[in-house]
């Protein structure tokens, strides 16, 4: 099959696939930042269209290339390269740095104080103040992982004029790929 160049796709609030992508991504980010997802079912077409409608209100500034800016970047890069060479020369001339034992003890005491304060915080309030990473779980349909893979994969397929996959096929393929990646990683690490 010949290689196909991708074609850019503009967001279309009428395209349910685009709305599904925005909705799934919004729900994933809400989970990460401890934001409550509305009681409405986020998987309904009406909810996805509502999120798509809200997303269409955002208008990013149009990109306009600037020749002066590109020349400025080129000059900055050449200056950085010259500066790095100069720093290397200086580093080779510098002698070994001597640390003051009192400074190390002071920093150690400061660290222990922060550690004690952190331990005093309630676990719940600490957990809610921190970004919660999402572990991929293909079997939990309520976490929007497969929804995101389904929508982003099909949008990519649209860019390359490929056939789309339905949701359950994406779920089955994702379920097979993750163990295959883990097995491959283990085999390579073993070598």
C-alpha cells in the first residue's frame, strides 16, 4: 500500500467523533484534577454535542509566521552554542567546589522540618491537592480511557483516510496491545 500523507482536520462541532474526543479528554482531565464530572451521562450523544458546542466557542489565535522572529531564534541558538563552549572551557579550569558542613546540616534540618509538616497533613487533603495520575484500565468503562483511544484513533484514521473502528473493536485491540507491550518489554529487558 502506498504511503498516504496526512491531511489536517479542523474541529467541527457537528462531527460526533470530534465531540466524543473533546468529551473524553475533558473527563480524563477532570479525573486527574479532582473535578467532579456532571451528573448527566457523559457518554450520551447530547452531552458530547454540548461539550463540542462549548469547545467551538474557543477561538485560538491564528498562526502567522514571522521572519524577524525566526532570525531572532537562529541568533539565539548560535549565541547559546557559543556560550556553552565558553562554559565548557571555564568548567575545565575550575577547581573542585568545597562544601561547608554547616550548610549541609542546615539544609538537612530544613528538609526534615518539611517532612514532618507533610506527615502531619491529612492524607485526604494532601491527595486532593495533588494531581492524580491515571493508570490505564481497559476493563473499567467508567474511566473514559477506551473512549479517548477510540475517538483519537478514529480522528487519526480520518487524517490518513483509513477506515474507522467501532468502540468494541478498539477495546478488544487495546486489551491485546497492553499485555503484548509488557511482554515485549520484559523480553527485551531479559536479553
